[in-house]
C-alpha cells in the first residue's frame, strides 16, 4: 500500500461521523446495512449521510450494492485489513530489543 493511499483512508476516517458510520458497518458484518437503516441508527440527515458515504466509498473503505430499490452499504474488510497491515508493517523495527516484539499487546 502506498503512503498517499493510506493517508487518504485515514483522512476519510478522521471525521467522527464517518468513523461512526464505518464502525457501524463493521458491526453489521458481511450483510451490511441499507442506507435507510444506517441513517436511522445514527440519526443523520440523509444528505449528510450521503456526503459521508461518498467519501468512504471513494477511499475504498466501504462498498455499495443496489438490490432493487435498496442501496446496501458494507465495510470493505480487505481494504481495512490492508490499512492495518500497512500501519503495523514496520512496528518496532527500530527498537532496541533483540527478540521479536509482541506489537499486539503493545510490548514493543
């Protein structure tokens, strides 16, 4: 993953509303949520939700699928994992420990 792309994804998550949307879609699992349900759960005006969903879609963090008249939004778990892997890829590489660090428990 390139630094510019990672930065754009982090920027997309840098607004509390977008982070709430993304976390809600993560909790929804692979089924995702219809836009209307997402709007009701988060109590967001439709036009505001649409704006934030577009940003998350452009960044690759979510996907959308039309099912008849319903638009289903899903977290893009592969993209999320790639961002996490990018952030963790050099964890503790310049540390002074000689044994492999356990970055999952923050014991670097």
